[in-house]
């Protein structure tokens, strides 16, 4: 974080300052701001966030021991540190992020990008960060820091030297993206797609579309919306951009896109394509597995060009990225048995894309094995969407379909109904049972997809399988 006095932080978060020791209102803090006491260092600010499993107020002492010189709390605690008491610690975290970004931006050098979409946010963020880091100091989220805590924590990492801030904006409910984007008022907002991820929490895909539109509505006047020309629900956001006096730059695979891809080819070593931009034809080679990541690359290239990066340079840099993130199309194991661990999250769109990818990269004679768990947060559409994935796995001729967990049982039943009733499809209640089965079933040459929502926990099963065949 930038240097701020205790008085300035107190004013920013609207709290009451309680000084400790020799501190005065003019005492300066400038270290990490986080809700995790393990991230503290000299001069850091610890935000004591109440949680479902535990309470951050219990860790103020640990934060002080690690070097924190200020705690933002909802109630005073008996720790040897100055404290700012606020009604809501998470709201205070966001307010402090807004103030810090505004101060850095006032110097005139900071450009801010917001990224949202039902799928692809983290991959696109990582590709864009890889491009920008060779240009100038860049701040981007770790992992999937995209909620009401992770997004502000990322924003607070900016300093006076930061030129690019990339914010990944997730939505747990309607209005959340508006709140997060409102902290930074992005110069550029990229909307990747509108799908069924979290549709149950929003009340349907139309409500999801409205939530993603919040990013376009939050852009600075004169900013630019980077929109997926191939997704009709995203394309409709151009009307909102026009109302906001915001420009539009299109990416996609269709002829209307400003930055588009042709000749896409998926192999076990990655994906190749030709990128067409401003009359140029540029070769792309993505090491990240999956045809669907071409769209994420297009979005990153489009944003980078708006920030002054030549597309050829952007393409060269993203070609060095080997995986999108841990547990996202992550190759494990060996050539003997290759495991693709994509079980950090799952929606119907990402599940379908992962199934297609492994089907594309499996060579003749190599069996395709799908280890699948539940897709969460789909609401009343959950049954139908699990049916659809079960049917797709069969139609893509997966030789084995291993379904894990009672929440995914309908996927198993759909696969059986489609014809995988002679041992091709099996069901297990637990990941341990599935592991024991797979260790007796897998054989040389198999290509194994492990895919589920985070709550199903199959990412750890994927890690176990990868280690077993490494």
C-alpha cells in the first residue's frame, strides 16, 4: 500500500482511531493490507474480518507478532497495536482500496482494467498480467481473488509506481460487480461471456447477464468496453456502452470482431491459431490446454492493445504461459497416464469445453476417461445441466465415465440412459472410492479429465492421480 498516516486511513474508512504506545495520528503505515495474519510484515495493516468458520479478531495478536502496525476491527481487542474501529471490516477494506487507487490515479500514470464473465476470468487475468508485466509495474490478483475481500486486497497492492491494475471481478449476487468496479471505475472493462455459472444464485441466465453488465455501466466516461462478439448476451451490452459514452472493441472468432482467431487447432501440446488484427495475421501458440482458452487470449490481446502493447508482442508473451492456474486444465502425471486436473471450478460451459478438449487431444488408441463431480450453484437448472453433461460425455465416446458424489448422481444416470450401461459409467460416493477404482482401471495411454466444482473437492483427487502416475 502507499504511505498513509493513521489519521488518513481512519478518515478513508470512516472509523474511530484508538492509538497505542507512541503512535500518533501522523504515524505512517505502508505495508501489506490483508485479512490473513500470515501475510503481515513490518508496517502492515490487518483487517479483522468476521467469518463463518472463525473470527479475524482472534488473530490480531498473531498479526502484530508478524509485524502489523495497525488493525482495523469491528470491536476493540486487547492487542498491543493501534486500532481503527469500524461498523463493517469488509466495507472498510473496500473504502480503503477506493482511496488508495484514487490517490495513485491522481498522479496520472495508473490505468485500470476490470475483467468479468461466467467463465475465463482467471485465465484472462493471468494472460493479461503476463503481457503487461514486461511493459511496466503491474498489479493483478493472486489465484481467484475476485470477491468483496480478494478484489480490494489486490487493489491495495498498488503503489505510486504501479502503471497497470488488473482486477478480476466475480459476482456472488446482483450488485456485487457494481460495488467492486465502483471502487476503481475502470478505464477498460472486458466481459468474456454470460453462461450458467452461478445462475442459481442469480435466478437465471438473464439475471446473470444483467449482473455482468454492471461492469460496463461502471466504466469511466471515455473508457472502452471489450466485448465478446460471439456471445449475444455480451454483444447486447454495446447499447449500454453507447449510453455511457463508452467505446467498444470486439473480440471473437466471427468476422465482426476487431481481434479474431482463425484456423484454431487443438493438440496435446497446446492450441494454435491465426490472430487477425488491424489487417495483420499473427501466429498464436498457447501452451494452455483447451480451445476455449483462445477466446481468453483474444480478450487479453485486445485489452493489451488498448493499453499500447503491440499485438505481436502480446502474443509472444502469452505463449510462455504454461498453465492458466493450478487446478485449471493442469497437466499432471506422465505420458504413460496423462491427468488433466480442471477441478477448481465447473459450470456447464466449462465442463463441456473440458470434455471436448480431452477428446480432441487423445490420440487413436488412447482411452478417454472422465472423472466428474457436481456442478454447484445452478439452482433449478442443476438436474437438466447434469443430464446434458452426461449425454455429452457418452457422445464424445469417453471409454470410462467415473462420477463422484451424490450431488452428481444424475450425471451418472444420464450417461447410463444414453448407453454407457455396460461398465463404461460407474458411480462412487467418495473420492477415495473413485481413486481405488481408478488405480486398478487406468492403463498406459489413458487421458484422464478430472472436473468438478470446487465444493466437490475433486481437485485433490486429480493431484493424487497425477502423483501416482508421475
